């Protein structure tokens, strides 16, 4: 299975890069702002939630605009890919039904597109950190394993969702509702520790942060970038292992049933 995945990835790598570039160009082809929209879109989202947090929640967290922007950057990458993966095969029915293309290649294309947008947002985060003069520490190096966890978890979950999205018609509606609920439980525009620190003796905070992989990654990324704090290594290793496990399950499902998708589609 691993050998086949590596072989297919190498064989179709040029196509993957070309398709990702084409998709990025097509997204802004009819826009007057062109690529500038990739910068404006996350900034405008940040301003909306910043307005809510400042005037409704009245947060006093240090570097709060960066705090929100960083959370939105990671959330949009993860949730956007989860939602897209559910209908990835159906939207590419024309390609899938006419020529052989490893189904995971479609997922790699989508991940490259969303990853490119995330890198643009991280560039904005860097500029904001310079403007706010955020002090840096060696803990910033934890970004590497955190990003690895994020990619492993996203790939594994998306591969599983891509498979079941073909056979379960209403799964996208269920996931959409679940993600809306999870968005407010992840602490994108507020601090979970500040808002729920006393609930259940602190147990609820532990569950919401460490029991939710995207919440753990977002909070940890904020800590290492903005506040010079470290990372809970055991939780980091746990979610990394969970990402590997889900990736194995997802790849097995896709390769096992890839010849059946055309019949269902």
C-alpha cells in the first residue's frame, strides 16, 4: 500500500502541481483584484471576528488581532479541506470516469491549493508580528511538529471523508453542522482558558483543548509564536500518531474501493 502510494505520488506529481496552479488561477480569473483577494479575504474575516471579540466579548489578550488571525488561518485550512473532501470525487466525476487517476491525487491537489493560501496568511501573520514587535523564543521551532500533525490529521481525515462522501449522500450536511458547532468550541476568537477555566474544575478546558486536535494545534501555535511557551509533547505525539493511523485507514479505503467509485458516481 505504501509502495503504491509513493509510486503514484511520484508518477503524477507534475500533474498535481499543474492542476493546483490551474485551480488557483481559475479562482481569481474573473476577479478584478486577482491574487490580492487571497490576502484580503482572510484579513476581512479577521476584522469581522475582531469586531465581535473586542466589542461583544471585550477580550484583553495580548496581540489579540494576531491571535484571531492565526486561529482563522489554521481553521480555514483544516475545515475547508474536510468540507471539500466529502464531494471531491463527485465534483471530479468527469475525470474519474474517463481516465485512470489515483483518487488521492485529487486530495493532494486540494491540499496544495489550500496550503498555498495558508502560507499567504502565515506571511501576513509574520508581518503583523513584526508590527506588534512580538518577542520570539526558541519555542517557535515547535511549529514544525505542529504543522506535521496538522497535515497528517488533515490528510487522514480527508481521505476517510472522501471515501464515505461517495456512499453517504447526506454526510456533507452532517459535517457542515458539526463544523459550525466545533468552530465555537475551538476558541477561534476567544481564549478557552479565560472563558471556561473554572468550569468543572478545569476539566472542561482540558477536554476542549487537548481532546480536539484542531483546538490543540491552534492553541499550541499561538503559544509558541506569540507567548514564547512550549507544547505538551505527549499530546503532540498522541495526535501525530492519530494522524498516521487515520492516514493509513484512509489510504487503504481509497485503494480498496477506487474501482467502485465510478459505479456509484
